[in-house]
C-alpha cells in the first residue's frame, strides 16, 4: 500500500516520544536530555515530516522520494506548528488509499494537525509566563528573596510562615506544572501569597538580578531526595561565593549527608541539611523535654525513673529511640525504654544502627561516670493485638509514650488504645502521637471520655509546626548549638571557616545541637550550677555537671553508631570505622578529655 512504511514509522516515532515524555515526567532524575513537552513536540514534528514524505513525493516528484521531497516535507511539517499547512493535500492523497488504511492515515494526520499548533501555543504561553515571572523577579531586586525548588504542602507551609514574618519578602516557587490536578489548589494558595511562579527548574533561574545586599535563601524541598542533591549542587556551584545567601537541603538520605560533608568550608554560602525526623524530635524536646523528668516515678533508693515507651520504629520512632537514651542522662534519674515494632527484625536492625546501645556490657549496666540506660526491643508485635496489651501490662512505671506507627489515623487509634490499656492498669503516662494535619489536631485535642475523663494525648509533627520559620530558619536551638560549636578548637581554620563547618559537617551540627539541647533541660530541671559561669561553680557543682556531660556524650556518640575502640589512646580513634577512644567511664579519661567535658558541660 502507498506510504504504508512511512505511516508505520511515523506512528512508532510519535508513540515512542510520548512514552519518553512520560518516563521523563515520572523519573526526572533518570532522563535529563529534554523536558516532557520537548519530547512530545519533537515526536510530533518528526511524525508530521515522515507522514508528509509520500504526499509531497507524489505531488512534486512523481511518487519518488528525493532530497527535494524530504526538504519540502520538513517545510510542510514546520508550517503545521504555525497553523499554516494545507490539509487538502492530505485529503487528496488519502482518497487514493484503501478504505480503512486511508481513514487511519487521515485520522493520524488530523491528530498531528491539531497537536502541532497547540504545542506552539503552549510554548508561547510558557515563554510569556516565564518572561512575566522574570520581570516580577527584577522588580523584587531590593527585597529578601526566598526560593522553593518545588510547590508542595511542605514548601507552601513554610512559605506562608515566611510571609507572616516578613511581609515584604519575595517568594518564588520553581518547576511548576500547572496542569497537574494535585498542583491546582496549591497554586491558588501560592498566588494568594503573591508568589512568583516559574516553570523553570530552580537552578535554571537567574538570581543575579537580586541585589547582593539582600538575603537570598534557597529551600530545596521536592519529594525526590536524589534530585534535591543534584539541584543543590548546581545552586552551590553558581552562588557559593555570594554573601547573604543560604541553602536548606531537605533530605534524610546518606547521599545528602556525604554531599554536605564534601563541601568546602571556605564558601560564602551558608548550607544546611534539614533532616526532618531529627528536626521533629529536637523541636519537641526543646519545647517539652523537661516533662519527661517531671513525670518520672520515684524509686525506693531515692532516684527517679524515666520509663519511656516507643511504639513504631519508622523514621520518627527510630529517631526517638536513638535520642531518648542520651537526652535522659541526668543526675538523680535512671532511664529505661521499651520499644515496640511490628517488624520481626527490629532488634537486629536497631542493634546494627546503635551497636553499643544494645551491647550487654553497656545496656542495663549502671556504672558511675558512664551512660546509664536499659533498652528493650519488642519485635514482631502488632499494636492491634492483645499481645501488645499484655506487654504494656509489664511496664507499670511507664511515664512517657511516643507513638508513630503510620498515618495520622493509625497514630491516633494507637494512642487511644495505649491510653485505654494503661488506664485499665492504673497507670497514666504522658502520651505523644505524631499527627501531620494541624486542622485534625485542633478538632481532636482536648477530647474526653463519656464520663469526662480526658484522654490526655498530645500531638506533635504538624505541617505548620515542622515547616516553620521558628524551626527551620530562626531556630533557638541552632543558635545555642552554634555557640557550643565555636567553643571547640578551630584547628587551622579562620573563625568564619570554623563557623561554616557547623552547618556543612553533619557530626558538628548534630552533636552541638545535642549538647545545647541537654544544657537547656539541665537549666529547666534546675540542676545546681546549670546557669552559672564556670568560675562561679562550687567544686561539687562542677563535678556533677561534668559527669552529666560525659554520660550524655557517651550515650550520644553511641546513638551515632560508635563503639569503643578498645584503647583509651587518642590514636585508636577512627571516625570512618566509628570507633572512639573516649567511650569509657569518666574516671578512666585523660585529664585533657576530662577538661573537654567540663568546657562543654558548663555554660559560658
């Protein structure tokens, strides 16, 4: 049949490029040559050209395919995109083809005829939209500018809080695909904020229009964490030497941790990774950490026991299980923790994560000047079963419960079950559940039973709290942690370089935050001497605070996966192997290391 080879080839090309466009949309980081719309446009152009070859050849070359007919076919296809092509030629050609084949040829070309000018219109509209956004950006030259790499619930929540705190700031959302159903509502809210909308990727926008005297802040916050690292790399390369410039990389992957550790501390840009599960836990403990101690139960030996229960070992539950053993190292208190997980391998996984937490030589062993904790992992237990209730019955001194088993609804349901069980056993611990939806929290907070008894369940992790200026940008904890970091020796770095290593080095940042967090709870718990300068401390106060600091530090380093190196010699430390020479009781330390515990443990 006339032109059958061209028809089949055009169809394969057209469908093939549509598939490529879909792949590009779904796996952005895997296919990077062109944007999805570009693939569709190229496929339409090639299919239109191939379909035109037999038609043009019949009209101008007697049915023979020639170089001239190919060039004219390309011209014909170009005219499709400006709505200048003549469909009569196609109709004349298909009139000589067999019935079904002729109809198929004509329908396929009709699709090309309609698609091509629509793509042209979309391209022009996109061009003017980006041009309009660029003009708005130019007029924002003298404003603080906050740029988000993606428009989603998290970025919108943070942008709203920024707008509340800084009315005159310019807010930018990049990489917007407006025709996505899930984006439309978010886009409306972004427009209400007066945000500048770009279809371009965050790293493709020219921010050099912004005055260098104004603050330029990037939030790389898409759901694709691998893509976040890639975009952060591009932004850092382009703006690393710009003053008043900050970048927040939202990611919990090991790749992002290594990425930050590889950044040169001499850059002008402030760069920080936002580890969302750690931010939630630190934020909660900074505001409410003292409650873990005030709800503790007294024992016969004069000590009090913080008895924690963690239900669920996802990203939040695991973070809490890692954090509480070091956070609860306090003079006059003992700490125990029961962790529940449906995963039958939960204990093995947690042991791999924090080997010395579960080491029998450390776990459940109480030695002066050493971290003291008793951790039990209950693996393979479903909170919906009676087995779970029976296990809770064996924790009569429970004082704090943290719940993160899944969705908001699952967490609420589990929290109610836990309250019911403990109420039945005559125990009333503080219960905290992770709930993402702030509006849902407003509706259920303060609920009580039919006889007026309050459920007494608190909620943490709402979108508006977690993605806020207070927690992400102007964190009080971070400010205090920086002061802790600056007390450490700076080696061969300038003060500015030493300061930047606080943000770019994960261990520096997290360990300093942990120290600052514990310092705050010591003050809240009115530990004698916690608020004093070192020169004003009595010998007894200094000894107590120094011992607390070493206990906390030992437990914290174990939470990071470190184990004892086997020797107190400094040369036996290896951070790559995560072995440390100071994971020993305080009295076994050298005088140099004892002084470090004193320096970091007291307020200056």
